[in-house]
């Protein structure tokens, strides 16, 4: 997939299978938007850790070898949080991008 497609489209189809597998393996789902956005609407079962606080809350994310699924409004903040987690040693990070990309149950 090209950079343009990664940035502006195609992510929904690409992540659906990875999200399903991660959820089946007991993934922690993290909404990295602000608390007010999370309160308005979020994926059931998700926890809220704003992207600016992800590095300080690694204990809430779970073990570094457990799957983690991240989402936000557009994909920018989840991408930043994914980089922080990978840099901290997390090995199974799925960046959904926009909440609208999250597979429906």
C-alpha cells in the first residue's frame, strides 16, 4: 500500500482482520482522544488514555506482549500513541486510526 493510501484511505479494510484477531486474543482497546470526546461516544469496552498521557500510563495499557488496539477521531493521535507504545517495547499494536474504522460488532 502506498503512502497516500495509508494516509488517506484503505485503512478500514486493512485493519479489520487484525482488530478481530487482537480482540479474540484479549486486546486492550484504548481511545486516545480527550476525556470529553470519550464521554460523548466510544467503542464499548475501551479505556480512555489521551495520547499525550499514554507514556505515563503504560501500566493501564497492559503487558508489552499483549495486543493493544488504538483509535482516535482521525488517526493522527492514534498514530502518535502507537509510536510511543512501540518505542516502549509493545510488540502487538494495532492502530485503527479513526474510530469510524473500528469494525462493527
